[in-house]
C-alpha cells in the first residue's frame, strides 16, 4: 500500500505513520517541517493552508492508494487538499470526531444519530462544525464510496499533546492523597491512539467507507481501571486514590473534563461522551487494548521526555491546581 499522511509528525498522525511503516507500506508524509517525520517515511514539505504549500504537494507528482487526514480547523483546507488529490489517490480517510453529533447525545447512540450542520467551504467556526465540514469536504472531492469518516472519541496514548493522561500520571507520581472523582465503576470511553491508527489502516486497506465511531466499547474500562493503572505504573510511595462522590467534586467548584481530565459526572454530557455504540466498528475489526497497556506505554514515553508532554497551542492546559485539590480533599 502507498499511503499519503497529511501531517504525520504528532500524536494521531504519527501513530498512523508509524503503524503504516511497520506494515511495510510506502509512506509519504506531507507536513510543514516543524517536527521530524518517523524514520522510513518520505517527507514532502509545505503548508497546506497556503497556495504555495499545496503547489509543493502538486509538484511532487506522487500517487497513493490512500490518504489519511487529521485536520481540525477550517473545512476549506480539507476541501483544497482533497480536490488536489482526488485524481491521485484511491481513498480518503478523514479522522473526524464524535463531536459532529448533535448535543445532547443519547445513551447508546450509533452512527445514525443526527449530526451538526457543516460547510465544506467555510473558515474555522467551532470544533464540531469544522469537523463536520471536513467530512463533507472530503466526501465532496472523493465521493461517498471512497471516503471514510473516522469519528474518534477521546484519544489517549503515547505522543498525546493535549495533556489529559500525562496530567494524571504526573499527579500520581507526586504521591499523597489524590482526588479521584467517582463513581469508581463508571465506564469511560476512549481509544488508544495506536488502536485508532491500526483500525484506520485496516479499514482503508479493506475499502471501507462512511462513518464509524472509534472508541472502546462501553464497559471496557472504568474510571477506577484507568486511575488504578496510573497508580500502579507511576504512583509514588504513599500515593492513594481518595474516591469522592461527583456531587462533592462539583460542589468544590471543580470543572469536569478540564480540571479532572477524562472524568464527567453522571448526566447528559456523560451519556454523550462515555456511552456511545461502537458495534459497527467492532464488527469491522476494532480491537482495544487494556487500560494498563495504554497507561504503561504512555508513562514510558512521558519519562523519555523528562515528564513534560508536548502541548498544542490551540488547546487550553488541563489539570487541577494543587491548592484546589487540597481544599476539596479537606472538605
């Protein structure tokens, strides 16, 4: 297989590139040159948001069996790249998001759930609308039968540049009493970035098209499983999870998801983010590793960087301030 990866040097793009190279695929990475592409990939440099950047890709003259695109901004950027590549690539896999579904979601909803409006010709508006616009842009150039919409939920694992799992790992590494938001047995849905990459490449090789929800199945991992794994691999002596009722956490003024990454209290937002049907993807071969595997490998990667994960400039910093945690634990 000949793969063109738009991006390919950070988080999802890097995981896809590394997996494709491990399969022996011929991989071209089109990126701006700010980070090194994985060894073995052929690099073409250019900024896809500019005419000059796209001209560099056009001048390359390559042809590919598939394109994988993770773009999150203005849909017109996907449109321009997809139009350029429609005659030079067989399939287009767009890594979209479960955020394209209308809010609030319903417990157990699948790919048939209504989606937000999107405009393939638009500048950046908001994350959900931008991702839906990107889907429409890819499909507009390649057609429905040659376009795959990878609707990922929460993504964790090595190379994470949002900081969610790295924050939890560094927190338990500091030791002491750790505020653990309950319920402990509440299911959480995410996908390890490497499982996302593997499924995406399997899907394009198999010629799949249309939308697929890509997260681990409901009940595969609980909040307790995730935080217990963090303590097991990174916890300093004396690190202790103090499980706290969601009502108590909220009463302390702690913001779910942002200050306590991954966690959401029971309610419609939890149902939207952590109770999604993945039956279609599972039937199409999605395999999800254990929480311990994801946590352990992320910790190894994080330690290789000295404990400080890279941070995307377009996302807010996550995590709970120590003094706010201490106040909540004291209460």
